[in-house]
């Protein structure tokens, strides 16, 4: 199935990547794959995820196991899924992200980003999914692979962020929901705590202070754990930040809505 995705999407890939003036000066002749990866990286920096995805899919049509193209493609699909309005719209993006991440994990099991994007896609799919055995498994995946990502690369801020989100969501599940899940769908992971959620989210923010999502999830954690007063200055800080990508604008809008509800 994943190879089919590559074939279909690579049909739309623009074959001429001679974008003079806005790419790293590595020629297509000396190192064609690195040349394309540099193009994609520049698009990511500019917040142009769709163009980056187009390039990554072109790379995967030539090198289906390329690590950089695989994990970045999965990441972009997860980011696209987050911006959808409801689960039926989100689900195709997150399932594609999970499929690509699974292939990346199969081919590159010792790489941090393989585990990170698998955890991220699992988290996105589980977040709005109705209770089911699959949802419980996705929650377990989120914990296992976010922790593995952080162990493999302790300096990777998104892995710590995702660990914090996992602790926040699981620590604040009601006893009734946890009890029902255990007897109907399977036990949820143990060991989640609000203190760990705050610690890991703050660690991610310290490592990457300009990432709006990290601060937004810290504010959301405070609100959902009964600490709304602590959310207020975090949301105020977010409103002064400069968005770059579509996801940044999406997160900024949510921060503004949360801020207004606290006033």
C-alpha cells in the first residue's frame, strides 16, 4: 500500500528542481538526492509544507527507503491531519502518516525520527477516535515510541513534547473512563502524571522556545489539569509569537480562543 502511495503522489511531482536563488548551492549532478533534500528543507523553513512534501515524494519514487524523505513525509501528513475539523477528515491523513511511519520504522528502527513520527501519527489518530481496542493500542504506541525517540536523541525537543502530551492526556483521564476501557477494550498504560507532563513540556519549550505548539500544549495541560491560572501567562506569551507555517497560524488561533475564554 505504501509503495502505491509513492507511485500515485510521485505522478504529481515536478521533475524540474532548478529553483535558482532559493536553495542551497549543491548541484543536481554532484549529489542529486541531497540537492532535493536541501530544496525540501528550505521549503520547511519557509513554512511551505506542501511543496516540501512534493519533493519528498519525488525522492521516494527514486529511493523508497530514504530515511529523511520518509520521516518528513509522515510528519507533514500528521501536521495536515491536525488542521482538519473533525475525525472523519483527520483520519485519512493520520492513517497515511502512520503507514509511512511504520515503513520508516521497519527500515530504520535505530533512528530517533522513525520512532517519533510513529508515535506522533499514533497520537493524532487516537486523539479524536472513539473508544476502541485500536485506540488503546495507539495510546500504547504513543508512549513506547515517544520514549524511544527521546532515548535515541535526547536533544530532540519534539520527542520531549510528545512525552509531555502523553502524560497530560493519560493523567487526566477520569477513573470511570479508565475503568471502562480496562474491561471493554484493554488496559491503558500506567505511570502518567501531571508533574511529568509539565516537566517534559517545559523541557521541550526550553529546547525550542519559538515553537508555538509546545507552549500551546503546556497551556492546554494547565487548563485540563485544573491549573487555569498558570495557563494565562503562557497564552499571553503565545500571542506575541510570529507564525511561520500553516500549523503555526492554526495554533495561534486556538491560543487566542483559549485566552479569550479565560478573560
